[in-house]
């Protein structure tokens, strides 16, 4: 049969009831559902009953107030923030904000169309329209003129042009005439997004190979609000254990056990902070999940206990393929429980992966997830709390999974075509739920290579098998920034590159950049050089130690950012497009790689092949983080790019809580919270959050939270009364004053003594100075003023004149 494009035609039936407008347009069914005042769901189907996609969206419709007006040509379907105009003949949708600005509209000629089973929504393309996000996708910051597929793939050694990659998040943010909106296509079939690539700017479109058109239109006054609303739909990230924010060391593979002991001992002997050591596939017996090789690791419990005593957590890798070997307990129990995916004739699907011929758990089935969760007890009984989910696209060496393979898909019984994109997502869900079940009130850490929208509820994401090279370092940064815009705040890359060998210069620079990433792990492939911080010579070791020290000094700031992301989905690494959306300079050159850690720290990644690099500083005044040099924003600068000196800037009004160096997150700090405040004629605020770092007690009120507010016009810094029942681990407060000209200060109405430290003396004001001492000379020549007081729970008000 020769299929032709068939666009949806005129509305023939229409019903409006409360927050839903539904009806028929010729042979197609449609439904609009107002989920919140800022979210409208759009469904169009070839069938009477709409398809269900049960995995991503966790929000139930909130039934917001909807006002409707109708005439012969249109239905207006308006929430407080979105005005949806439904054209009746033919059926076309347009979305406006409550000021009447057009945000997004169907293409007038094609609108919603079918080509056989493939459904497409063609959208009118404004001349200035910008497209952001899409998660784990290469290319530039502005997606305009690009197209992407969503089909989770094992992309070993990928590059900037490789598409698709491991994770699918079919959500983008459009910006039309400076006004942002979001669209999330919740259809798990292979999908395609074309942002004006192929038609001379006639239209953009998104499509799915089968199933319904099922998308959510999201309004937000700024990009971060769109992300927050999307997070309400798909769920916020779970709050991870604090140890997962620390430095993590991995390679393929550390074995036998004495190699692991040696790595742990060396970190502690060299005083390089670290929290996690990974065990890759060689820890297993014949690469079989839920086993330890009894020759390489004869006493895994003793190993885990010893590392725990040294302040390390152990994270083990887990693959979905289960070796088809009778007598292997996990396999036998899987057969008994009937949890493996099958051909239509009931025969289990078999393919070759690490342990040889293997069956694959059906993680789209509750039965399969529950079985996997029970198997996980093998690890938790040994004291493990961290699990690395790999190969879960799923990857099958040299083989394609036939599309006929059947999956449960929460009772729908679907083919591989609908299930593949959520397979890794549901695997890490099973891992997370199993770990949580077995370790009691502790928060597990899970890491995944593959996922779909909503994966942030269960896991961090790393960007897979990257390559040692400057281009991959910058690509990794962009991928993490883009994942943040797709609701996945905790992401990272293999520092130094997994494939091939890093140079000392590249490793030093990559580790410096990754210091500011949410997930901070070094990882390298088998049969390449060692990649521990000390493996590249003394100079790199010292640079690495200083940057890792900085990571641990930033822990109060980082942990507060993680909690904020847990609350509302705010990215931890923010592309400049989040806060500086309408600054067109950010969409060119190196600015596309830049990001802020939270609101305050601007990180400008630069390559190791240049002695000088051009960077862009966005609007406002900024302080060079390591020198306090002040630069004006809205300009490009050429900076020297020595191996140890990453360009990092603190914005005026920045409020950055730090602590002293510790060797791991369980080590007790010195009790002094070091609050760095950067003067500007601005108002700013920073949330501060503490809890026990490992349990869910914070959900029951056992936390310590307070807002910190700076007002450069009223000359005040106020730490609000604390909230929550947790007792802060800090007893004293030291406020560092950057750029302040005032000399008279008072704390809670009492005159305070202003003191000064000479920054040339590396300690203590080089709280965050990565420059090796022998290279410092007179590079830093200023002093920094500070105030000290008791860190009390009630309001602390600092005034100056």
C-alpha cells in the first residue's frame, strides 16, 4: 500500500467539560487536558481509546480552572497562564501566554498528520525561534537547523555528530520572540525531532514511528520555570546520599582485590580526597551478575568493610544480560519466575553479551522488576549501597533485537518498538527500588547509561563511552548542560576519557572542569595507562589534589544545590541559555560550552591546545574566582589558559558557603562555615541546606535549612531563622567579604571587628586556590576581609556602612 501524508481535518464532534476538551476530527480522536495552569496535555489518536505511556509522567491532572469561549471557527481553552486556541476547520492548535504573545502554533497546512503508522506534528517556525535541550544530544547549544532521533543506542566512542546516543528525553524548550515554552512528547516509540533542518525554515516538527500524538505543552516565564514545570510532570530527582557528591575513582577494571586495597591506600596516603571506588565487570565470576569471582575477590565482605573503615563506598557494575547457565542461581530463579523477554512463540530471547549467551529481564514488567530487586539482596547483604547500571539500552554485541520481541510494558504486552526506549529507565528503577528495600532508611546511589524522561527519579546518568580528547571534554560538558535542561540534574562524564589515553595536560584540565560537574568520576578503559590523579606526574597530581580539595570545600554549596534540584528540578550545571536566554552571544563559540554551577560560579572550559582562549562573560560584574579580579559582563575576553588555571568567575551578589578540606564526606569538618560574599549593587539570595546526608529523615523534618539574603543597596546580609529539626554540624561562621569597600560592620546590632588575611600565604584564604604553591610567586597580591561570629540558629543580620 502506498501511504500518503494525511493531515487531520475539521472537527466533527466537540465536548468541553471542566478541564478537558475532547472530540473527533474526521476519523481521529483528540483530547486537550489542562494539567496545571501552566501545562496542557494534547492527545490525538487514530483510535477511539488513547494509548497509555505509564512510565514517565507522575503528575495527576490538577484540574485547574479553565475558561472557554466558542464560535463557529474557534474554541478558546484558557487556563490562567496558557491560552489555547483550537481552530475547528481544519483542527489546528495555537498556544499563547496570558499576555497574548504567540508561543507555538501548528503549521496551517499540515498540523497533525499521519503517514501510515507514523504520527507527526508540524509546527510553524518563527524567524527568530531558538530550540534548547533534548538531553543527551551532540551539536550546538541552539538546536535550530538540527534534527535528532530518540532510540537508545550503544554508542561506543561516539563523537559530536553521533545520534542517537544512550538516553532519550523527547523534551525541548522553544524560545519565540524571547518567550519560552516547552514540549514533551510522551511516546516511547522511536521519535524524530526536526528543528527546521530540511525545509528552508518552512516548519519544524516532531514525530513518532507509531502510537498516539501525546505531548504536553508547558508555559514558563523563563527557561528555568519551564524546566521546573516539566519536572512536576516527570518527577524531581531523588536526593542522593552525600557520599555520591564526592570524588569517584573507576577503571575497567580494578582486580584482584589487592589492587583495590592499593588504590584506596594511595588516596589516603597522598591526602587526595575521595569517596567512591568502583568495581567493573572483572569482579564477577565469568561476568555473571550477582556473583563475585572467588579467586580475584575471595572475601568481598572483608574488602567492603575495610574500604568502609577508610571512608570509601564501593559501587559495583550491573548488566541486564543473565547468562543462560543451568546451576547459576540467578538464571535458574529467573526461569522459574518467568521474567525474561520472549519471542511471540514464548521462547526467551537470547543474545551474546559479557557472560556469553544471555537472557534479558523484562524490566517493563512489575514481576521482572520485583525479581531483580530481590536478587539485589546478594549485594546489599555485603554492605553495598551503590549500583552502576550499564549495557542497558539494551546492548547486544553485533545483534539487533528483533522488533517482534515482546515486553509486558505494565500489562500492555507490546513489542520492542515501544519498549526499547524505557528499558534502561526501568532497569535502574528496579535497581533503585531493590536497593532502597534492602538497605532500610538509607538512600542508595544508582548510576545508569541508558534512560528516558523520568529517569532522574531513580538515578544519575553518565554519558557513556567517551574518548580522550579536548573535543570530547567539551562535548561532555554540553551533554551534561543539556541533560540538566531535560530534567536530569545529576549527570557527568568519564574524566580523562574512557577510550584511548589522556595526556597529562588534558587530564589536568578535564579534572578541573569536572570539579564543578554534578557527578565527578574518573574512568578509563582496559589496556590503557592508569588514570588515578597521581598517574600523570607530580605537577598533575598537585593540580588534581587542589581541585579535588576545592570540590570538598564546596560541599555545603553543592549539597544545597542538589537539594534545590530535588525540590524543583533546577539544573545544577546550568547552560548560559537557562539564565541568559536572550543574549545572542551565548549561542556562538566557546560560550556554548560555558555553564554556571548554581547561580553564582561561571565555569569557562578551555582546551589544552591553546595558550590563550576567548571566553564570554554574561551580563553583570564578575570576580575571577582565584584572584578577585573584577570584570564587566556582556563582553568577550581573551584569557591565558595555563594547565592549572581554569577560568572560573563568581557573580556579584554571589553567596557561596564553603568548608575546610576533608578526605571524604563522612569525615568531620572543623565546624566553621566559610561564607564567601561578593559585593555588587544588587539583591541576591542563596538557600542553605543540611541533613544527615544518608537517610530519608529529612522528609520528616529532620533537616536544617535557611535562606541567606544579600542587599547591596541597603548594605545588609541576612541569614534567616533556620527551619527544620536537624542540628547544624557547623558551630562558627566566617564571612569573607569580596569587593567590599566598607570598614565598619555590625552583627545583630553589635559592632564587629573586621579582620584581613594575606592571600599570598596559601592558607587559609586560598580556600579555593588550585595553583600549585611553587608556581604562585606574586600571582595573588590582595588580601580578603572577613568577619567571624557564632553560627546560631536564629537570624544573623550583618550591616555595614
